[in-house]
C-alpha cells in the first residue's frame, strides 16, 4: 500500500509539472505573438509617418536664434521663425516651444494646439502628455484633454498604458484614463514587452499589464525589458531575468547593460565583454 501511495504521489507531481510546463509554454507563445503584433503595428505607424513626412516636405530652419519650417524643395516659408524650438512633424503636427510654453503647429503654420502648456511631449500612441498649472494629463491630436490634468507626474504611453503619480504613489492608466493598476508603488517604469519594473518599500520587481507580479519584489534595481531580457541588481551583483520572471542569467556581474541585437555588455572584475542570451561570453 505504501508503495502504491508513493507511485500515486509521484504521478500527481509529474502531472502538475507537465501542466505547469504547458501553461508556461502557452504564456510564452502568447507573449511572442503579442510582441510580434506590436512590432508590426509600430512598423506600420513608422511607414505612415515617413510617408507623411515625404508628402509634407517640410524642414526646420533657424534665423536669428528662432526656428520655423520651410518647404525643403521650394524654400517657401510655411511656419515663420518665431519659436525657440521646433521638432519634426509627426502625422501633421509638430511640437513647438515659445517663451517657455509648448504647443503644436500644423503643416499650414497654424497653431493647431495652443502654445500654452508648461511642458508637452510629441505624440506617443495617439496621445501627448502635457503639463499645465503644475499638473499632468494627456491630449489628443485635436487638443482635447482626453485624460484630465490631475496628476503630479505622468510618463508617456507605452504598450497602451502610462505610469502616473499622485502624492508619491505610482500606478498605471489606460488611454481612456481608467486606473488599471492601482497607484500603490513608490516608483514605476514604462511597460516594455508586456512588463514594467516597479518599486515598493525599497525593493524592485516586475508586473504584467494586469498588475500581477511576474517576479518577487526583491531586487535593489530593475530596468525595463529589451529583447526579452531585463537587467536586475541584488546585493551589488547584476544579471538578467526573462519575461517569465526566471533569472535566466545569474546575478554574478558587477555591471550589466541592456540587451541590444541579442547581446549585452557586462563587466566582471574590471573586465568588459559581451554575452548572449544564454549567458555565454561572445
């Protein structure tokens, strides 16, 4: 009887392991599919942006320390050089700065969104973060405040979510302004590849877009994901976790840099070199 019971428990253990492996593999495949869709969407938007840029044929120029836009083919001035700073056009709008205020001009030179903000960013995922009366929010391309300016701090949208802060607590909102991840963290970074680094009570880890912890909040430092890997630091040693939260590359290095083109620069015992995603020296 004792032997049969041991066999039964072993079979249950193996079945649990199998189901867990299937779950992890399913999550991995879903994540890869999501990342691929986002990549294709970003490529599409970039093609549209470049096509629009080619169509407008506008370039910035400077006269007497002031900037404007002119047709780069004919030289015709479209936006007179009165701004302290102008940025490139993106889908018909260009961010401009005048007398410490920010706004947007269109390709006809009209101030499509008034130059009234204390700060503004270029549009990201269809929305631009702006600051007015020391509060942050988001506007659309019509200049409408689709997310009220009520936050003490806001980051730009990434992966459909933006980190916002009120009274020293951070969380995430979606593009409708709905708070999808509560404002409970001390610090939070932007989402990248479906995960975001967060910090609570002095310790860092990663959460997914539903707010679930993918890793324990145990690290001293954590960087956003790049190429499926994220740098982490614990007890003055650095390594990498993958998108499942597993420590894929042991925390043995003195310093690490984010992955780029499937390799990352690391430092160990005052020596710098590159490693691949398996932690092998290149």
